[in-house]
C-alpha cells in the first residue's frame, strides 16, 4: 500500500441533500408576482451623488404603481406614460426588465432616440442595475457576446438595445418592447409605436409595449391636437389622471390641468423670483387653502388613478368602469414628482423666469422647455392676437338679423350677466354647428347688486323664464339652456350672488343636468375669473363650505365656475378674427350699431389687449370692457356644456334641430309677473296671480273627487 493512501475518513464529501436541493430549484415554477410587488420586494436603488439609495419604496412615488401593475394585465397590449424629467417614469421599464430576468423571462427590445443615448442608458442605468441585483447578475451570460453594450443574454431570455431607426423598428421582433422618450425620435419615422407593434403581433396577448416620454410633440392641452408622439398614445388609451386629497379639507382634486377639478400652483406673478420660489404653494379648488410643498408626499400616498369612464367624488369615492382600451395610459405632471429639487417652488421659479424671458425677448424656447420637461405638460405656442379693430368688426353687423330673435342655425342659447355697482348688464348668445355663434340679446337692468335680494331674483327670473322667438315666423320660441353670472366685485356682491342661486335652486330654476367632461353642468352658475395665469380653463367647485378642518368631508352648497379669463379671451380673439361664416364665426345684429361711430358695443369688445406673457389688460384704465366680459362668459357656459365636443350628426336634445330641440317650445315660457320686460324681442308671460292659483288647485281637487266617486 502506497504511503499516499488517504483514509475515507479524511475525504470531505458533498452533502447530497444540498445537491438535490439545488437541482430541484431548477424545476420549481417561477414566483408569480407582478412588477409593482416585485419592485417593492427586490429592487434596490443606488443613486449615488445625491439621489435615493436603498430598497424600492412605493411611498416615494405611489403613482408609479399603476403603470407597473398594468404591464402584467393581459387585457392591455400597451402602456403609455406621459411625464416630465425626474418623475420616475423610466424606472417602470427597469423594474419590468428586472422582474422578467428573475421570474418571468421573455425577450426584450429597448429603443432610445440615438445610438449615443442608448449606450449612455445601458452604461448608466442598466449595467449598474444588473450588477446590484444577484438574481440578475447570476443569470447573465459569461461569454463576451452575451454581455455587450447593445446586447445582453440572460438565462432563458435576451435584451437588445437599439436606436430608433426605421430598419431597427421593422427588422426586429420580441414579445416585450420598451420605447423611451419617443417624442425625441426622428420625425420621419411617423408613429414609432405602430411600427414596433407589427414586430410583436406574432406573440399575441402575451406581448406588451411600454412607451414613455415627456410631451414634446403635442400642441397644447386640447385632445384634438394630440396627433403625434406620446400624447397620441395617451389619447388612444383609457387616459388616467392622478387625484389626491387636500390635507386641509380632504377634498379630492387633480394636479393635472385637464381634469374636471384641477389643483393649480399659485404664486404672485409680479414678485421677485426668489420670493416666488419660497412662497409658491398649491391651491385647493375646494376650500381655497394654500398647501405647502411638505404635504405633497402625504397627498401622493393617498392618491388614486381615475380614468375615462370613471368618476370621483369630492370625498374620493371612485365609481364607474374604465373604458375598454388596449392601452393603459398614465399622465404624470411635475406637481406630482417628489424628485424635483426645490419642489413646487422650483417649478414656479422656472415658469415665472421663462415667462418673463419670453415677454422680454419674444423667444419661447425656455418657456417651451420648462412647460414640457419640468411641468410635464404639452406646450402651445403663445398666440399673438391679431389687431382687432372695432370699426372692422362693426362693419360685419348684419342688418337682416333682428336683435331678440333666434336666427336659423342656432341650436342653443347661453346667457351671461356682468355686475356693475348700479345695474346688471345682460348678453344672450346663440350657438350653432362647430361653434358658429350669434348675439341674440343685449340689455341693461337697473339694480343694486350689493344689497338687494329682490333685484337678483328679478334678474334670474327674467332669464330662467325667458324664451326668444324663432325667426322663422312659426310662433315657436327657444329657452335659454344655461346662464352664468359674475359673483365677484364690490363688497356684498358674492353674498348676494350665492343667496340668489340658493333661491333659484329652491324654485328649480337652477338645475343640475349632468356631468360634462367630468364637470357638473348647472342651468344657473355663479362665475369667477381665476387670477393665476396658469389656472385651469374651467373648474366647477363648491367653495362656500364653512368647515375648513382636515376632517371636513362635506363640500359647500353653491357651485362656482372658476375660469381662466386669459384663455377664454384668447379664444374670443380668435373667433372675432374669423372672416367668413362657418366654424367659430360670430354674427352681430345690425341693431347693435350706434347711430354713428364710434359704436360702444364693438369698442368694448376690443377694450383689452394681450400682453406677451398671455395676460389681457385694458388698453386704457378708463376703457369699458363689459361686452368683452359678457362674450367671454357666454363662451364659458357653452364650454361647460361641451361645445367643442358635440357630435353634430347626433347632438344632445338641447342642441338638436328646431323640430326636435328640447328647448324649443310652441308656447311662451312663463316668467315671474314682476320680472322686467326684456329690451327687445323676449317673449314672456306673467305668472298666474295667487288668487288664480288657489282657484286652479280647487278645480283640480273637485275633478279628483269626481273621479274617485265614479
């Protein structure tokens, strides 16, 4: 026996149970977990140099949970995320990749705008993520061809990183596709998502495409202009918006300006920039309280995604079902992002600075960049209002149109009331197909708006009960669909305006007729112009609640339409510049002309001019602008009822042709016997006297008794 003989007792044998355990692992099914839960359980962030370091925490950006969950829902084929820089949208795709490598393998194509960008993304984001997570690092292939800048092979799957070029989009196939910052892709590609989708069709329902970008290619907040880029994908989706509660009143609103109840960022426009950064705060549309930046984390934690087909109450109760769509769409705004250094103060600072630069230079490059990349909103180039001349507009007045009559083409009427110290000024406007409009009535009512409830009641009764005769000579009349009136101004006016609405509601003059684009539609609505240049176009809210504490769940009783006067004056300016009858053209009856120039009605329409920053101001301090304000308010009411969204081949009954229009009546509408007669052409009929009303009730009782006896 050799001296080198080793005793069995000296040999170390492997544990067979450990060997079997490792072998059995290969046969175990993968962990069934969605991307959001996987990130919370496994994702580690190492943003050295000032970013977040540690395990993924949904509390940092709860709004990212919805997009991650949608990636694993078989009812969707696409997920579209709109958002600014530093909002976390890119990490959604990273978490999806990491989960796929570990427990749900499938091949990926990842696109960015250029080769340089894709290489930087792999070096700075993907490679460090793989190195930081053993479950991914251990599955990465060991051959050089398995781990390059453009291609990485893992156990049971691969990922290819590509520039968004035509050949790369049509010659590659994979069941999972990520397209980052698609609005920066070459414009000659057309719709890159449509091109990429063709390459994953063979994988059917198991495929998924994730597209994300800030909205460079959309033209403003109008849905009809979202025809390119990420906003096109979002427009074709279930269009979810984020809603969060006010920390003071618990009322839910949205940090997205396209929502029905948006929460805006407020700052003093003329303050120094440093002061703007320090004092900017969110403004609750329900209780009117300014909300400091420190509350955003808690507000986000209680936030909810609400999409098309759903409605959310002030208390945060979501009802309804999402519309059926193959794309789940999510819109993140800068106000939501916790990753913006300096918080909402920095957003206000950047916007104010960019607006001032534009006003000084006329160059909107910085303003566009801040709007899109910092705020996460589509930018619309600032319109320069054309030179509106009162004489030129007056020259369009039509002698054949009679003031006080409804001409052919009008489908519904909206009325507006401007409040002056000693009078109400009233204008009624008729609306037709594609926004074409006609001035129907213009009159003044002597009153004491600050102290006289009876004057308010006379005003509202005269409009609630008014019907304007159709110009066809048939004897039929058209009632006013809805009216809006100014509820601000001198001391006492707001109190009187709210009280008048309550009395109107009690007699069913003010009626709720449904929701339009998520806003409550009322037939009588107090209005107030918002002071912020960045305010939403229109918000219908209930601000008169007396409770301001955090536990106040009840909203106020009186609805108020807060509207952005600058945006609506932009719209009116555009309408007045339309030169031929048709969409958005405004018709004026000849009776609005004075005996000789100047014509006060038309002079008031051009009493303000647009500043370069988008704010409208009087041409002279003494200029009268009541008719401008009235035209704007009639437009606000029409906007509330969705004038730009009406499908004229199948309109609602109140916008139908005369023979089937629910507002057209063959009998004059009754009005209060004390209501003053309109100046021209308004058909009214006094209400029955109290005595006659008693007699009528007695007759009804006699008939009822007679029927019962039979």
